[in-house]
C-alpha cells in the first residue's frame, strides 16, 4: 500500500512526464535515452510519432539503427553512436530515416553520453523532424545555384546593386556591353555609367520600389560605354526584400538593344523617304490625270470643230487615225486617273452593301452582252449577305469579272458563269467561275494583275481590267486569288470583309 509520501512522488513524476510531453509536442522535438548498463532504449511519444510506430512500441538499439536509410546515413549514425559509447563524444547531425510506414524523412539527431569514472553508462538525446525545412532549404539552394548560373553565364548584363546604386556584383555580360572591367564597376556607381540626358529616367519608379509600392519595373535608357559611345539598353530592375519586407538590394538585367534601335531608325528613315516618294508619285499621277486630261479634251474639241468647219478634211486618210489616237489618249488618261484614286482612298468611307443586290445590278448592266453570247448564269448568294465596300468599286469589280468571263470564252462553247458567296472565318468569299479559255498560271501567274498585261488575243483587250479590280479590292481591305486550267476555265476568289 502506497504511503502519502509515495503517492506525492508518483503524482509529481506523472506531472513531470505530462509537462515534458507537452513541451515535446509544442516544439515538435522528441527525446530518447539508452541505458548502457541494462541495454534499455527509451523513446518519447513524439519520437515514436516521428518514426510512425505505435505508442506501445518498444525500441531496441539494433532496430533503431535500422530505421536510418541504408548506406551513408546508417553508416554515419553507427559511427557517431559508437564514438559516443567508446569515447564519450557528443554528436549532432542530419540524417534520412525510413519510417515504419515506409515514408522518407529528414531528421536531426543529437546525442550526449553520460560517463561515470570514464566509462559511458548512458546516452541521451533529442530527435527532430526537419523534412519540411530541409526540402525548402534544398529548393532554396537549387534556386540560388540556378540564379548563380544564370548570373554568371547570361549573355545579357546582370548586376546586384545596393540601395544607394553602387555596383555590388556584375557578370561578364554587362562588362562586355559597357566595356568596363569588374573591378572598375565595383569602384563605381550606376549613375556614372548612365547617359547624362537619361539620369532622371526611372527615378519615380525607384522611389516607389523603395517605399514598397512597386516590386519591379522596366524602362529603356542609354548608358555610356567606356569609349564614350551611347548604348541603348532595356533595364529590368527587381527589388529584393528580407522576411520583414524591408529592401535589401536590387537585381538589374541590362539588355543591349542598340542594333535594334539603329535598325528601327533606318526603317523609320526609309519609310519617310518612301512616303515622300509615294506622295510625289501620287502628285504626279494627279498632274497627269488633270493636266493631260485637259490637253486631251482640247485636242478632241479641236477635232470636232475641224469636222464642223472643214467637213472636207475628214476625207483625208490621216484624219480618222488622228481621231482614234486622241480617243486612245483620253482613255489612257482616264485609266491613269482611276489608278491614282485607289491610292488615296479613305477606308472610313466603306459602306455596308448587299452582295446579291449589286450582283443582280451588274447582270442587268451587261444584259445585252449575256444575251448576245448565250451566257448561262448560276447565282448562289444568300439575300442577307452584306460586305464592306465602296459602291462604285463593287460595281466595277463584279462587272469586270463578268465581262472578262464572256470576253475570253472558248469560241465553240457557250459561256457558263457560276457566282457563289460563302462566309469563312472573318471574310466573305465571292467566287466567279467560268468555263472559258483559262490562263496558264505557271507562265503568267506572277504578272496576271500587272498593268497592260494581255494573255489572250482579243480586239478589246487593254491589259488594265485585272490591274484595276485588284487595286479596287485591296483598297477596300480585300484580297484576290485565282485558279485556272487552260482550255477548261478560271475561278476568281475575292475575299471581302464582313459587314
């Protein structure tokens, strides 16, 4: 029977044990103890929890060692543990164990031997699960290694800058871009390498970064090469903060874009020259279309007056030739005028036009031609189909393709013309297919839409029709394709913008 004194001691022991268990759980640290005299090994409840064994598990030294991963980890703990037993040496190291459930964990094991008269009688220690911390550390180490590799071997310039703008570390890339040695950089400040006119660029963003309102920003600015030349660069700046959010330093990435800037300048200069030349050409076209048209009109009027006042002159064999020459001159001037207009079109003038309505009107316009040539017309256009175009252009486009299909029919075959429209992606495709003579695209494909190019013998052929309609189609934002087989016919596919 327990006395009051014994009950008090037992109660204190239970209280101490509960207290130690509470501390272990809160700190996530287990304890262990080996009594060398009795060869008895004890694990605390949290140590058992780390090993993922039951609470009633009774450990022994041999099995405890076998929890350590086979290989360097088991060999290391065995060596350290024996050294503690034989020489009284403490140990503190990190290992991998394989738990009773087969899980791999990183742990920290600490051992302190207890010696009496130079002989080890016990070893006590603590046991801590450091898996999460170790994995995070390894990730951090890997990231740091990757960053160092990127920093050292990057072709672009990279640098670490103090909050005051002093160069702390630079890579080979930035030395190559600006021509300074690493030592020269580290003895300098980034403002000394910044172009005088660009020193204030980025100051606002820098203040926002230091105040915590911005983490990174990118700007274009000029730096000074050691030889004094200006280097156009894209600067990407990142601020690095500590765990409390306080700024520590900057990471700068500097990319030399001088060649790109020079290329852009050349392109801009070339565009300016091209634009001026284009303006001159347009002005020239207007001069031709206006002034020559006046002169052509005057010639035509003078010929008419000549016929009225001197009717006998028309019997001269040269008079009809002069008349024909003047007619041709006026026709050429009108064509040049039409071409000039396509280059000055304002796309805001495009209207919503019903494709079936304009096709029907075009057919009415050439009704006499279709009857005279026994033309069969097949139309497959939805009555709701609308496109964006200029009315006069759409009339001209459709009429040109229809009259071409009739003009270049096969001599012994009545013309059949199929007109279809379908929607594809963001376009409306109008196809005009005929069964005429066809065009050798391998031979003439690259000059099909050129000015004054004629591919068939016909008395009315001028070589301007396809040139004009192509310009009209492109002027309203469309494009044209052609498929053709000699002796079988031609299909023109016109891509119009949807309404």
